C-alpha cells in the first residue's frame, strides 16, 4: 500500500500533459471540423476536392506518423523550422482529429432533409443563417454518439506523445516500471484512463438524453 501511495502522485503528474493535449485538441478541432465539413460539401469544386484529399490523407495515415513528420520532417522541408514538442503534438492532434470530426459533421449535415434548406430559402435566410439557426442545431444532436467515440479515442491517443519524450502518463508510468521492476504503475495508469473515460461517457450520455427529449 505504501508503494501504491508513492507512485500514484508520480503518475498523476503526467495528467498535466495528457489533459492539456486533450482539452486543447477538443477546443480547436471541433470548430475546425465544422468548417472542414462545410468545405467538403461546398459547391466550389476545387475547395471540395482539396478538402476531400486532405481528409483522406489525414484519416489514411497513422497519427504517430503525422506527429513524427511535423516534429522531425518539417525541418528538412522548411530549413530552420523546428517546433518544440508540445506545439508539434498539438498541431498533429488538432489537424488529425479535425479531419475525423469533419466527416462526422458532413454525414450529419447531409442527413438533414433537403426540404429544410428549401424552406429556409423561401423565408429569405442566407446560407450562413440557415446553417447556424436550422441545420447545425439538428446536426449536433445526430452526431453526438460518433463524437463521443472519437473523444474517448482522443483521450487514449494522447499516449502517443511519448515518442516525443513528453512526460505524459504513459511515459512516466513506463519509467516507474523500468526503475522498480514492478508493473503496479501500469494498473494505476489504466485506472486513470478508465476514470476519465467514465467521466466522458457520463457527460455524453447526459447530452444525448437531453437532446432526446426534443424527439418525444
């Protein structure tokens, strides 16, 4: 028990990096994903095709590869550009998850009946007004389940930053295990992830239940 009480605070230190990456990624990638979704269904063919290709690349390559490319690859492409580990990780996470969120929002937007767009046009609403007042509020309700899944995946994917030697939960846990030759720290780390996954699950369950009231 004494050993457990000693390692829990040490593992908890890694929460600072893990939660920072998680929160910043969510805050930036969700709105960016909405704009990407709108670009993906835009009537401007070059913009639509570019966004389609971008989303294909980001979803078709591993996030770890994207992190390594931004941190190690960019200096070879743009001489002198070497991002610190934290900004490099944030850029990789935001642009990767924005692509996933974009496809989720695109599916939600395209699931709305065309008649609602036509009705808004008859009322004299602009495209922006139609999206903001009519379409997006309905889309949010429909995309909550897949958004919840991606958000939980994001929490677990934050562990990938160990490749940049950042002191997240996973790197600190591995250091403790290698130092003490005891796997208890792995169990502690797993409990931390399970706890926050539980919190996220409850939050999204509440949101889904709240929006479901309007369907009755």
